[in-house]
C-alpha cells in the first residue's frame, strides 16, 4: 500500500532539513534562539506564497471536524472572557492549533482544517511545520497546555492574540518505531505566541500571522 501524501502539504516546496529533536507540538513559526531550534521553522524561510493553496477554498458551509489521536491532549485555558467576539477569536485559535496537530498526526491527512483556520503567512508557516514532521517520519504525542491567552480587538475584523504554551509533557514520536523522544524540561519547553487573526467573509477568525518564541521569559512557570 502506498502511503498517501497530504495534498495540502504536497502543494508546497518544504524547507525541512533536520530530524526533530525537541518536544514542540505547535511552534510552526519560531523566532527562538535556543539550542532546540528546528531548521526551516523561521519566518521568511517558508515556501513561496505563489505555490500556496488558496485559503478561500476552505469556505465551504460548516466547519471541519478536528480530531486528534487518543495519545495527544491539548488544553486551552481562559476560553470564556464574557465578550462573545473575543471568545470567538479564542475558539478559532484553539481549533487552529488543533488543526496543525491533526495534520501532523494524520487525523486530517488532507489538511482541510489547516487551510480553514489559516491564511497568508500563517498558512505557509503551518504547512512548512507539518512538512518537517513528515520528512522526519515523526508525529507528536503527550499533553500541551495553552495559557495566558489575551485578545486585543482591532476593529471588527482583526484581532491580536498572545498566549503561552507549556510543552513540557509534549514530545515527538517516531512513526515507524513508536519511540517517543522524551526530552528534559527546560526553559525551552515553554513557548510564547504572538498572532494576528482576521475574520473572513464566512465569519471564521483565521490566523494570518504567527510568531513563536521558545524559552520566552513571560511563559516560564
């Protein structure tokens, strides 16, 4: 049987070069300077925008169902702010992070949710990140906690969302052997995200820009 390559990922020229050695489960566009940095994950090193699939093609009625394997658990704190617009931003961001891991783990092999919740540079970064795991024949497992999630609305259709990720219990896993690459907990187990989301014509808050900083001081326990 020939393993089907995800169509969304296959549409791009990926920049992955190294085997995955860190416990990251979602740092798809990193500005970190730590030793655990993955080559090709930085802003500007992703694939050409002209080769990117159109995010408008994901505007079908209804949202894609995002499922994760039983050995991977994502927790999102602070989902309800009392402001329905901010809550929508937080909800769509959570689905965005889940969509990335669904593409990595193979529960969304065609990357439908990945394109639904991402657009522009964030879509390029997400696809490149997923491609690095595929090139290394790796997936993710364990638990990741997202916390300190803060939304700033900028008009009716734009928002800035910052948040932290605790990846101390999240690890990469070899697809062939099933071996989990457990790494010690260090400052680099914590990641800070600075993202921009834009509301599209269908009311979906798509992530359009994302910068992640591994080892950020504001996310340390």
